[in-house]
C-alpha cells in the first residue's frame, strides 16, 4: 500500500502539483489573516494589555542572560563603557543647567510682553488700532457681504450691553478650554477664577537649586485676602548616584503651595455635611455637623508633602504625579501661549498632531491594500 502511495505521488501530474501548492498558499494566507485578526482582538482587550504590560515591567532591568555568557575579559570592557556612560550623564546634567540659565535669560525678555498682555486683559491699557490689526489667514477671510453682516451684528451687541473692560474671564476661559485644567475645575471655583488677572513663572536665581514658581495674580475679591497665590516646584538636574543611567534631564522632586487666607464662609476646599447618629442604648437620634475636604481647583495650592525618608501612599503618589504634570504644563504651554488657548487655536494644533498620526496609519493600511491589488495572484474577498 505504501508503495502504491509513493507511486501515486511520483506519477502525479506537474499541473496537479501546482494546484496543490496554490491551495496550500491560500490556506496559509487565510491562517495569517486569522492570526492577524486574533492579535488585533487581543490587543484591544484591556485585561490582556494590562497582563502584558505587567509582564514587560517585570522584565525591566532583569538580565537577558547574554551578559552572563560573555567572557570575563569582555565583561571587564563593558564595565569600562558603563563608566563612560556615567560621565556622559554628568555632562548632560551640566547641559540642562545651562539650558535653565538660558530659560532665565529669555524669561526676562518675554516678561515685558507678558506684562503688556496682562495690562490689556485687565483693562489697564487699551491697545491702539495698529496693535489690534490682525491679518487673517486665507481660510479665515470673509466675503464683503459677510463682513458687513458681522459688523451690523457686532454694533447691535455693543448697543445692547455696556462696553466690557479688558478681556473678561480670560484665564477662566483658558482653563475651561484645556482638558487637563478643566478636570480640576468645579462650579464653585468659577466665580473666584473670574478674578484671576495673570499667571507668571519665576525661575530660581543663578547659583540656587533649580526650581520655578507659578504666581497667580488676583484682583481684590470677597473670597480671600491675598492678591497673589504661589506654587513652587523644586527640581533636580543631576544623576542619582544609586541609579545614574535613569537620568533623563531635570525632574520635579517636590512642590510647595501656600496657605490661602479665606474669608469667613468662602473656603471652597471644605464643605459641611450633616450626619444622623442613633444612640445604641436609648435609641435617640442626633444630628452631627462635620467639615470635610471638598473637590476644588484651589486644592492645587495644598499638595501632599513629600517625606524626606519613607514612601508616599499610592493615592498621594498619584496626586503628586498629576500635580507635577499640571505645573509643568502651565509653565511650558499655558503661560507662553495663553491667547491661543483662549481662542482654542493651540488646542486645534494639539488635535491636528493626533490626526496626523491617524492619517499616517491610514496611509500605511492603504499602501498594504494597494500592494495586495497589484499582486497578480491577489483575489479580492467576497
């Protein structure tokens, strides 16, 4: 029987052999397609992704086995390279120190422009016609008819209400337009933030430990007595001796807020709740009033303290991580580009960045489809 099978295989027509190869290729293609679909489904499963990430995190820093297999003389030379890498990290730290000095230098050049911005916002200065002239982009240009219509509507609005001073609710609008900041805002914060007139960034002096301070300037109001609230971020720009290879530029190590001198009954970071308590023995009920923390943007000025020794609990770590991100974002993006966040143009730019990534991915898929169609053996799926 085995001989007959061998005979059949040896005597099989070459054309039949080609058919078999084509069938095998089709089956392989189908298997690959199913494998890709299964992989995509798995990657969209949050539980699988979390398990995979946990596995990958466990591998970070673990030896691959390759280093252990190297001859002793090669390991010795690798150690020499690592010592060179440590020296590179220290040079990089010096680089970032000089960058910080450049930031201080250019902050002084920016500040007169930011001060004028503040004067316009709070109606301390009225810009001239020349300063207000702005050339629109081609996409923004309106027809003469639309311009006339807009002018009439604007005149009607001006007649209906008093002439506003400066740019009302400028910083509140900026905060509400940015997701990272709007998530912190509560309804009871908004009346207070309407009084916010300016935010400034102050860098540490030359020769002092690296840090920056955010200064929030308020006009006199009924909520608290101060006109300036501050938040200082302390930074480190040198490699950790115990882990020098982790150095990746300056990092925020801690932050200090300020004590807000709230007017009586105006503290939005606290709320009063009433609880009913029943006496176990007598069965009588009494109402107890308690003061508890309340969600508010102004908790930003009371961050958790970072202990010099010991570790923070998970909740405090999460709060600090978010706090550092917000402080950095205000310094790097909000203060320098406030008007663009007010108009929404900076947000559109951020969105465009994400869209471009998506378009690139779509283009890649399109290229794959085109390659398949150009394949002479390609058969479209029904």
